[in-house]
C-alpha cells in the first residue's frame, strides 16, 4: 500500500492510551496520515501528528459535531479514542459516527458499562467463575465495618484512571480514616483485598476482531517498584510474609517483561470471549498460586499499546488492516518477547496556530 490511509486519534496529550495508540500507528509498516486531537493546546501529541486540532472536552455538547467536522475535512477512515470520557462519547454516538463511513474499533456498549464500573466487574467475574480479590462496595460509613481483610486497597468504583484516588490500608484504623475521606469527598467506592506480591502483577491484552473472533493475546509482567510505575509503596506491616517485604500499588505507567505468558493469558482470553469483546480489552491481574486474580478490566486499548507494537503486536494497525484494508490476520501470530523499560521524553511545543475543531 503506497497511498497513506488517514486515521484520527483523540486525547493524544499526556501519558494516556491516546498517546500510546499514536505511537503504535507511527511504528506500523502501514503508511498513515494521522489527524490528532486534544482539548489542551499544550498537548505534546499535537506536535507529533500531521494535522493537529484542539477539540472541545468530551462532555461538551458540541464535541461530536466538532469531531465529525475534522473527520470529514480530512477523509478519516478510522477513529480512535484516547481517553475514557471520549470512549463514553463514542459509544453514545456510535451509529452517528459509523454512518460517516468511519471505522470505530470500540467494544459493545454493554461491555463498556460493566467494565467501567469496578463493582459490576466484580459481580460479572464471580458469576462467571473467575477469581477476583475479595471486594466490598462502600456507600456509607457503617459499611466500612464490613471490611475485615488486610491489607486492603480502597479505590473509586467508577473512574480512577492512572491510579487516581487509590489508597492502601494495612489496619482497621487506616481503613476507617481513608474510607471516611473517600466517602466525604468522592462518594461510594470499593475495597479490595490486596493479594500477591509486587512481582506477581500482569497487564494482559486480548484482541478480538469486530465480529468477536479471537486474534491474539499478550502480557506485560509489570515492574512496579520504580517511581514511574507506582504512587504508593510501603513496608509490609501486616505480618503476612507471603505478600513480600514491600506492598505497592501500580500506576497507569506500565513497564517490564513482555511476552505470551500462556499461564496468565488463558483465563484472560476466556474472559474476553465470554464478555463478547470486539476489538481490544485490557485486564489487570496478579498471578498467585497458579490463579489469576483479576482486579480491573479496561474495555479499551492499553497504556502499553506502544510497548506491544514494539514487539510486533500492533493492535490498532491489526484492526485497520483486517477491517479497513481487508487483509487476512492469522490468529496467534508470532511476536517477540523482551524487557521494555520507560523513561521521560521531552518535546518542544513551539508556538504555532493550531486550529480549533
């Protein structure tokens, strides 16, 4: 293919999955003309695309109108969201976007709604026989007394991307203190049992085509003790030495050893297929005593999308090649394994007149 195919990626600033999709498309052998959008004029990604635009916030009433104006102007053939608010907007306007002849690789709305609510995810997993850390939902101060497992992870049921507003408690007093703060400031949340060690955590990607057929899976065994990969790290004071000397909660910045890991991906493949995945799904778990304990499912492309592309597992490119270009994609195609570590890169965002969509 010599002529470039025009695609658009939104939410390309910061370190979110929009930036990751952009990097993956730039790594692909398929030639792409990339239109990029972000609501901030200071977005790093706007300096790295062929056609940059400043978009309204995804919750703005004119967001989809602005988005489609840009798509029509450039003849966009495939559209990727780069943030969860935009995923919600895309799902709510799915038919309108697809009516423009635009390939929209997002999961079914029902799956998105389950996965974006951690307590709904817990119920789905337990009802379908998968393992999950003990989990309780907290809607008032009295329910905090139901937490009788330590250490415990407190986090919002909805939202909390990049480990925002997530806390680790090792005692009854800490659960009460942190839980009270969450209720008073953010509202209902969930508490999950902390399981496994810092060496047992994986982020797993499962890719299906838009007809629900399995394509492949991949996993990153996360290295979570660096400052880039966690926001909470503390000595284990519980007396349970099976959890390791250090307790840590990973942030959204994943790095580590990447490869097939069939002992971990098998359960995740089953989850994706039983959920009715269409496109990409990302599953966070800890592998303990031969079992995968799932603590989160993201119904979207991952914050490790570019890492996967570096070893030959390029999810956005695969879906475009299959559904837009009509190419055959072999299930369980081979890709490389290795260790990928991250740092911080700087970009000079020069003063230029970036148009508003």
